[in-house]
C-alpha cells in the first residue's frame, strides 16, 4: 500500500557508530567550528568514571570546556535554563550531551536557547523554535531514548507537574557518536528500563497511524535487535556484542519514533513521571503489554507480525491468536529482565487513576497516533488492569 502513503522524512544527524568512536569527539567539535564546549553530563556517567573518556578527546584537541552535571532523571524546565546560563556565562558555542535521554534533552534545549534566547518554557509545543541552535553533539551512554536522533526534548513543568516537550527540526542534533564501550557499566536495572523504553519507541512507531515504509524498516530491525539482546545485556553487562546490538536498536528506535511518532503507552507514562517521579523507561515498560493488549483490535495484522519478530512461533495460528502472542512475549520479556509486573508495585495510588487518565488524554499527538482511539473510560480501564490485573 505504498502508493497510498504520503510522508516526509528529515534525518540531518551525522552518525558515527563503533567501538572507540568516542576518541573522535574533539574532531567532531572542530568539524562544527566549536571553540568552547558546554558538556552536559549525566550524573550517573560521572559516578561511573566515564567522564574522562569524553573530556580526554577535547583536551587532546585543546578545546576548552565547562561541565554541567546537575541533571535529574526526570528533568524540569529549570535545568536547560541553568545549563544555558552557564554556557552563556562561559562563552560556549557548542553543546555536547552525554548520558541518557535526560542529559541529551537538556543539552539540546540549551543549544536552542544559546541562539534563540528566552527560557525553555517559551518553546514548549511544536514549531515555536525560529532559529537553528548552537552546534550540538550527542553521546548516548545508555541504550534507550534514541534522543541522539530525535527532534524532541521533554521536561516536567515544576509548577504544574505536567510533562511536555519542545519539538521542532532545529532540535535535531548535528552529530551523534555511539560507542558501545560507554554502555558497559550500565547497571542491570537501568539496562532493562532503558532497553524496554527503546523497544516501546520502535513498537509504537510500527503500529502508529503515521507509520510508513521507512519507519517500519527502522522499527522492525530495532525490535529484533532489542528482543534478541536485552536479556543478555542485563545478565552480563560486559557482553560487548549485546551492548552494541542494544545501542543500535535504540538508535533505530529513535529514528522510527522521529518519523512516525509514539502512541498511548507514552501518553499514559507521562503522568507517572510528572506526578510520581517514575523514570520514563520504567513507566513505559510496565504499561507496554497492557496497552498493547488494549490496542490489538486496532491492527491485528501488525501485532501478529510483531509476535514473530519478538520470537514467538505463530505457525498455524489465526491472525488474532498470533497477535495475542505479542502480548505474551512482552510480559515474558519484562519478567526476564526484572521489570515490575504492575503499577501497584511502583507504589502508584489507585485513587489517582482517573486523574492520570485525564492527563494522558491531553498528550494529543501520541493519542492521535495510537492504532485504537481511546476514550477516558478505556484509559482508566487500562490503568486499572495495569495496577492490579484481573485474575
């Protein structure tokens, strides 16, 4: 049905992938005429002793830098404002974001503020960024968000507790350096949370109403890589092959979501982060199988395909039976990597479910992308099922 599709793909980020690729960071800064760098670093990266692997290439090229490492797992709008102030004070003209999605989002937003001015809150929404940002280079040290190739930066509004994003082509990073060795020290739990987050990006992009032949190509390969390698990466963090496959899966998942968007899992995960501080990847992971079960009638054919890609044997099954195997596979993968089975286990108050459902439905684009258009009552029912599944 390619002849019925109409879509636009924008993918400007220069990607360098490979073991040892981080050694080229200084040269990349010079490629974009950077003379002084703001390095936004995930605190976990600093704690793990990885920071010198990023600063050494800058020092080798005699590029001065200033480090901003006050990044929260669920960043508020004040963080990019503070990073921007530090960059402006020190005369930085290039921004590097290193770590997980939070650090990269803060870095992307700070780069935009360097050229557009104002505050991060001024650019929430779509199409509000008028000027290209300062050159920005992303270095993911976890395999999860794919933020190194997306045009979004997501933050919590500290005043309202709601979660929203800056969106627009100027947020696309100019370059991304993906070095699997930088992910080797990631703890098993974080590996699991970020890995299922990447899987969610790819799966929701594949079943999105905006999916097309290019996004589907990215999605399916991302899902295959993650399903085959996440358990091994969690079981033995030093497995470089599994780590490399996960980093590539995350990258492809990011490309998929950038071109086709995400769905109801993300919309329902946002209140968990905004109201209760649940890490984004963990929120997505717990909700994923329950939302997929709800979504099955929206596209049985695609969910049957996903079951096969996730490793299920669907030979001889009806399309409906095969699609159901997709849900089973997701529950089993979550269990294999230690993801909690319910929202109750996360400490989410059951009485907050109606409020969470109302907030979820305000996340307009993911809701519109979802293969099944949800009502308030249906979202409440999915939350309740995820809180304590029916026997």
